[in-house]
């Protein structure tokens, strides 16, 4: 018998080990007047029946008819978590724009999409379509953050305390877009390109041996030299997918430091673009405040203490001040 997921759970944990699952979705999520990308089902008398086949349009009259019937829950038949993420990604623009969907729901959907894309990129770094997918999720992140003052808090609060490269990248995206906006950068093109670089800043680590990435002790000199190549590995990966130049710069430069003590080029001060300077800060902060295999998470206060004192000269002080402001705003909420 096919398992039915509880429609009252916003994002249920689903076990696909023994087959497909009917997964509930609110009809508000579906993009109107556009062909659906997956078969859509309704449930009636304990049975699931096809409502819209893939390629058929879900129109405004269809939506109104469901509302009149009091049946706002539809289902997709999913073989894996990827099918669920595909549904969210295909309808992401509508979900973010829809005023009847709460900011909390939007943040949850967006975070799920962003983490899934980041995971796919790290598992298949040479897939060209991942750069395009990252652009969609970044554009919607920018839009959501602009819609609601609570969206930043909701996005960051969705992250756990353990470090995973893909969740780290989503956190860095959220922090970076918010930080640059706080600094007065409002141009959508600038924020989109910076956001894409932030989301993919560590993609080059997919080319670093896992035993080096997860080594609990200090790296040897040879291992460190390999690790230091991940910014350039990342640039090679994303250039195949036509990443904007600003995004490539961030990937190459997110370990550069204002005092010239960074890598791979040892750039100094203003030679480092402002977006790359921002990612350097948000990357360091998020890495320090999450548990890693070789280091327990620090408090936010301790991480900022290191950034402002022990690493004084590494980061742009104006950006650090702005970052502290947005973190204080988070605490105030």
C-alpha cells in the first residue's frame, strides 16, 4: 500500500527506502497559467487520481475550483527527495511572490531549494546547469530578503549547528546579500552576481580529497598546499557554466585578506573587490560558529572577537561594523 504523508507537516521527513510516496503540496505553491512539470494528484475516497498530467496547465479557474471545493491540498508522486526539490524549484518564483504564503514558509522552501542545489553542485561539480539553477535561487533569495525584515532571521535560523559544505554555502549567501544591502548596494544585478559567487564560493572543495577536508588534526604542508588550490579549482568549475565575472572573482578571492596575507594571489586592500571582501567575512564567521570535525562551534561573540581583534587587518572594518549591525538586529528579534 502506498504511504501517505501527513499534509499538516510543512516539510515532513520522508523515507524513500521502500518505494514512492505521495507528498502533499498546497495548491498556492503551483505557478498559475503554466504547464506543470510533474503529474499532480488529488485524493478522493482514499484513492489518488491524476488531476493534471505533466505538460498540462494549472490555470486560475482550476485554482478557484479547488478553493470552492475546500480542497487546497494536491499531491506529487515522489521517488526521492530530489522530486520534491524539483517541485519547489519549478514553482519557486510563484512561492516567493505569493502574498498568501507566509514569510516563514517561503524561507523554508527557499532554504530547502538552496541546500539541494548546493549539494548537487558538490556531488556533480561539472554539471553546467547547476550555475543556472543557482541563479534562480539567488534571485529569489534577494527578493525574499527585500520583502520582509524577518526573512534574514528565518533563513539563518533554519541552519543547524553542524557544518556541512552545502548548508555553509547557503548561510554565506544569506549573510552576504544582507551585508551588501546593509552597505547600500541595492542594484539587483550586483547582488545577484555577488550572491551566486557566495553560494558557490567553496565549490572547488569538491576537487580536494575528502581525507584532507575532514582531517581532524593539523594539515601537513603538502596537504595545505592542496587545500589552498580550492579557490582556483572552483573558478575552473563555474567558468564552464558561464558564471558572471563578479561571481568568479568571489570564488577565487574569498580567502584574500586586506593586509595581503591571504591566498591565492596575496591581494592587498582595494585590489580586492567589495563583494569578495564581504564573502571573506561571512565565510569566516559561519565557519567559526558551526561544529566541524576538528573544532567545536564558537559563540557568535567569540567569532566576532577573533575577527575584530585577533584577525585585525584581515577584513574591511566598515564591512565588519555593518556585519555586526545585522547580527545585532538578528538578536533583537
